[in-house]
C-alpha cells in the first residue's frame, strides 16, 4: 500500500512457530535431575502445548469430572466468558 509520502508499507510475513516432533521429544525426555519443580514445570508446559496452548488458569481448573475416557472435555474460560446481547442469552 503506497501513501502520498512515497512510503511503501511492507508485506506481512507468516512466521511458523510450530515445534518439530524431535524438539518436543527433547523437552519430553529432558532430565531435570533433582529439581522437582523443574519436572513439574516441564510437565505443565508439555500438557499446555499438547492441549493446543491451553492457559494455566484453565489447566489448574480441570477436575476429575472433566476426564472422560482418557480425554479432557471442558469448556475453557475464553469460550464461556463471552458476553451476549440480552436477546441472545437464551440461545446459548
């Protein structure tokens, strides 16, 4: 897009952010030795990553009833806190 001053706005770029399977495997197999908190941090990060980037607030709010047949089924906060106009509240 060119404007009067002659400035040409650069095109946007797509930066691939996905990790390769061997990179995830390195994180999974990383030994934290005697640091229990690092083990827990690694496990939480992996769980979040495998849950398509679930945030920590949603992860810590998962309860036993959300676990159905070895799957997590839950309505995440970002989906349940939507605001609806008064006329649409009954349609949810």
